């Protein structure tokens, strides 16, 4: 009888967010708008940095990496949530559920390492300006971007190793709109106390750890600035954008894994915020506070439109 799967649960049922039709409608409009806006904004940033020679600097490479990962953040949970909003029976397959958890943690890990890399980039730009191009060489940028994926995948694989063999024998209702620890683990038919502890320590270690690394590096930057001689003000203004993003991103994440079971409603709405609003904030915050970026996005946008015009022209001529 080898290979018989202990799990009998083949799908999970989400309780969703609310039963009120008005709130569902509101959430539908709100989430779709933010989803489309953040997909558009982040794609524009990736496109602008890839195609615009004016943005040929480490800061923009890292920003494009962040936007790329934000495309993923928006897409792991929100389309399914939006699709489910008006459905009575909100189900996800066992595999779908595991996949969501896996990608949530890969992306979370990548985002954290990228934010640390961006803080380091600002540190060098502000405090070691003369050596900026030597330290933040193309090799270093690639190293950061590879490291972020390695850390993200490792973090997620470690978590998955704990849960992949859990037996699920019956209860399959998740009071949520997406799959994640610790609610998922709670449904397993075994004593999960230690497992929940392990998984939440792993996630908390990642989020709180990188939050403190970031905060400390910003404090170091702020205290080092007065000693450096040339023009710190522009760099400082980009720094404030970074601090805003870090606080807005980590605030809710630390909350989930620290008080997972309390304040259910609050946690759900924070989860929506993190899945839908944060990926939208990054392009807004970085672009609006940065003249170069603003110009590049406008250029990129008109270029995109231009390509479409040319394409239309060509297809018209052919037919
Ligand atoms: C991420 O950064 C690396 C290193 O600079 C760069 O080569 C790559 O194009 C970036 N990825 C995206 C999606 O912008």
C-alpha cells in the first residue's frame, strides 16, 4: 500500500471577507482598481528602467527588481480574491493552497532582501559617495538580485519542509481569503503546536530581523550625513521614500505573524492592504519623489504608445 496519501482533503474553503453585498461591491471596485493600477505602475517602472539609458544606475536596477517582485505580490492572492468575492462557494485546491503559501514566502523573502540592498545602496550613495560606482558595481547589483532570490526560496522551502507531509483529514475551512500559515497548519489532524511555533518564529525572524537591519541602517545614514561634504539633500529625499515604504510594508507583516489569531477582522483587512495597496505604493512613492523617474516613466509610456501606433500602422498596411 505504498504511496497512499494520508490527506483526504483535496480542497480548502475560504470564508472570505464579508457577507455584506455592499462591502463586497466596495471591495471589488477598490481591489480591482488598485490591482490594475499597481500592475500598470510597476510594469512601467520595469520597462522604463530596462529601456531608458538615463536610468542606468544601481538604484534604478534595484528599484526595477522591486517593481518586478511587486508584480508578483499583487498577483499571488488578489486575482483569486477578486474572483471569489461574489461567489458563494469559495474553494481552492490543495495544490493551489500550497502554491500560494510557497510564493507568498518566496516573494516576501525577496522583497526584504531587496529593501536591505536598497538601504545599502543609499548608505553608499550618501556616506561613501566617492566610491559609489566602485562599490555598487554591476557585479554587486547582480549579486544582490541573485541573493534576494536565493534567500526568498530558501526561506520558503524551509517553511514548506515543515508542512508538506502534514495529514489533513477533514476540517478544511479557512477563515481567510488566501492560504497562509498559521491558519493552514491549524487544520492539520495532528498536534501542531510546535510546528506553528517553528513557522511563526521563521517568519517573524525574517520580518522583524530585516526591519531592524533597515531601521539601523537608516539611523546610521542619518547620523553620518552631516560629516559628508557634498550634496546630501537629494539623496536624503530619496531616503525618506525608502523609510516610508519600509514602514508601510513591514508594519502589517510583523502584525500578522506576531498576533496571528487575534483581531481576525483587522488581520483580514491588513492582509488586503498588504496584498493590494503596498505594491501600488512603491511605484507611487519612488516615482513621485524622483524627477528623473517621473520623466522616464513618461518617456517609457509614450514609447509604449508609439510602438502600438507603429504596430497598428504595420498591420493596417499588410491587410
Ligand atoms: C534586477 O537587477 C539586475 C542587476 O542589476 C538587473 O540585471 C536586472 O535586469 C534587474 N531585473 C529587473 C526585472 O529589472
